[in-house]
C-alpha cells in the first residue's frame, strides 16, 4: 500500500482497476506456473504467488517500502 500511494495509486484506483480484469493467463515457461492478472488499461499487473514467495515478500515488505519512499527514481521494480 505504501508503495502504491508513493506513486499516486490510491486504494480506490487500485480496487477499481482490478474490479474486472482484462486478461488472465498462465506464465509461459515460468517455473511456478503463476497467474498474472492485468488491470483495465494494463497499467497494473498482479501475480499469484506460492506460500514461500508470500513469506519472503512479507518479510522484506517494510524495508522495501522504506527504500522506495527514500529512492522514488529507483530502477528496482515497484511491487505493491
């Protein structure tokens, strides 16, 4: 949420963008077989994840958000 807000994507915009998805597909050649969900306009993408991926993401979320807030022009992917 903090990362989304940093880049001007409010909760309302985020929820509205995913109220209906335009495409849902399996990763081509990906090891995890994850689903990608594309928002209206394809501005946002959501990816399904395994429990272990979720655990890693939640363990670094605070540090990641801190870094993004301090370095808004970073080339590190914006995961939100």
